């Protein structure tokens, strides 16, 4: 059976060409015409999706061929495309992916897997006729670029726009938007944009920007392009299990880096999810398992430090052997302290190491193997993940036990990641649960714990 899924990819020539703002504007314009929109974000990014979700009023789904594998990516897209139109925001430059000699895990790779028409955003600042050379390069670089239209961003004047349009005429691609230069768009810090969940003002700001930019876009033609996408095959879904255990998930302004598919995978395998705040709640709710994802514990370190009851609750559960999975920010929270650059803030103290913020970013896809049994794996299989942080763990004991051995990536220490203590697994690396049986194994661990 074939499925009709109207869709398009919004790609850029590089990072910082305005993809998030323009994608938000397209979503706003489509919704204004009475359609529902399902947003997707290419790549492993956790932050940009929060802006798309705020406009679409639908949770954004990540798509990444390296993390998910090709078939799981297609399945996730089809499974989650329940709205009238699906919009996919690209990542970095259109052809940028895992390496410099292939398109693997690039936005173009995703557009190809999903047979999706693509609109290319061109940064017109500091150029005029030369913009045509850039556009020509992107449309001809690959034999099937899938680029069907262009959007001009950062236009300085009517004269500037006219010069760009005249230069682009020989390409015979429709120009679907000409957006004037807007000052002070979206705020950034060390990991990129600031998540919408941290500041209510950011939600209002992206709504204002989306509304303003949408007036410079030909939304009706964009909708027509989305509707022209070819059909996709229906996919076989995994059966959903009856609830058999409860997993609590840390979710607040400090910890909010989660893939929606990971949470849904836990539910599908039989977990009931509860959510709590390490910042403001007094203790972890009753549960059979604990999951603390990534985020910005260094930003709210003083509040996390002050919540003594919560830290004691988390540590006690871990020492009692509850199945516990922590990623990146969760790992940092479990150490003895986080030094934010000016002050050392005491944390849970489960891990005998200290976290220090650094000036250098660690940003990698990771590859390796799970070499030891842990709460998400029986061991002995390959893993694909990613790591993204500005911190490091100091004074990690030499006799520490690690579950992951990395061929690509830094991990916690010398290519080792996935620190095991009690029944806790804590890593810098992030995983996509459906790329293996991670969700099934974690739920099984929690179920066994519930029967003790």
C-alpha cells in the first residue's frame, strides 16, 4: 500500500542562513491556511526542534540516518506524519553529513530517502550576481539534487533583490520567497540556540518572527510543492506491549534533550512514563526505572545544587539498584560537582568525578561497540550515536567500568563511554533507541526490578 504524505525539505547552503526562522515561518503560513503541520528536524539537534514545535503545536521528530539507520528513519517519518503536511528542516549545509566524500547522513540523504522535494535557502547578504553561482553549484553538485525552488534571505533592498532575481533567471527555478534582513533574530549560546522551554519570551519571539517572515513567502506555491511529493510505502510497525513497569523521566528547564521517538519506544515496550523536575520537585516519584537525559545542568547548576532532597533521592535510588539511564547532562548531574567557570556546584555525587565546563566543543558522531552488559543491552553489538557538549569529566577513577568502547568519538575517558555503577549506565553519548533493542532491554530491566 502506498501513502500520500505531502512534504518538503527546507535546506540551506550552510549553517546560519536562517533555516529555523524560515521553517517556522513556512509552518506558520501553512497553519494560517487551515492545514495541520508535522515538523521534523534533520540531524541529532535537540534545540532547534523546540522552535518548530512551538509554532506547529506538534512535537518535532528528529531524522538522522547515522543514528537511526535508513529503514528506521523512513519508518519514523511515515509513522509520525499524521498531519496534513510534513515539513523537514535541514541541518548545516545541504550536502554536509558524516564525511567529506559522501552525502551519508546529510539533509540531501534524508531528502533522497524520503523522495522529498527541497527548497534551498540562499544567504543573499554580501552578494548579488554571484548568488547564481552558488545556486547552480548546489543544483548541479549531485545528479539528483531534488531542489525544486529557492528562497532568498537577508535581502538588503529592492535593488538588491532585483539583482539577485535577474542573476538566478537562467536556473529556471521558482523563487518562493525574498526575505529582508532582520536584526536580532534568535539568541544563541555555547550549544546553539537557547531552548524555548527556558524562556517564555523566546516562544513569543519566534511566533513574531514566523509571522513577519511568512508575509515574504509564497505559501500557496510552497503548499502545492509539498502536495506534489510522490507516494511512500506503508511500513510494518512493531506491536505495542501492555504497560508492565513505570519509568520516571527528568523533564524541566535543566533536562529536556529527548528524542520523542525514544520516549515512544519505551511506551511501546510496556513502560508507563512519569515526569519530574530535578530543579523544583522534592524527590523522584515512585518508579521502577529512572531516565535523565541531556540538557543544560550547568546553566541551572545553582538551583540543582540547592535541591538537596532531590539529589539524595536520586543517589539513594541508584545505590538501591534501580535501572537508571543517564545521557550527557544526566551524566554531569550524577558527578560530585559541576564547575561552571566561576563556581563549583555540588551535585548528586554518585560518580566519583568532577565536571568542568570547557571552551572547546566536543561534537561527533560516535561509533563503537557495547562490550559489557548494562541496563539497555546484553552486550556484544555495534552502536551508532553522537556526542555534543562543552564539558569534561575530571579525576575519573582508573578502575571505572565502561560499557562502550568507541572507534569514533571521545566518550568519557580515552574512547570509553557508558560508565556502569550499581544498575546505572551514564554516558556522554546519545543513542536512538530503535536503532537496536535499547528500549526493550531497558523496560525489561525495569520490569525485573519491579518484581524484586
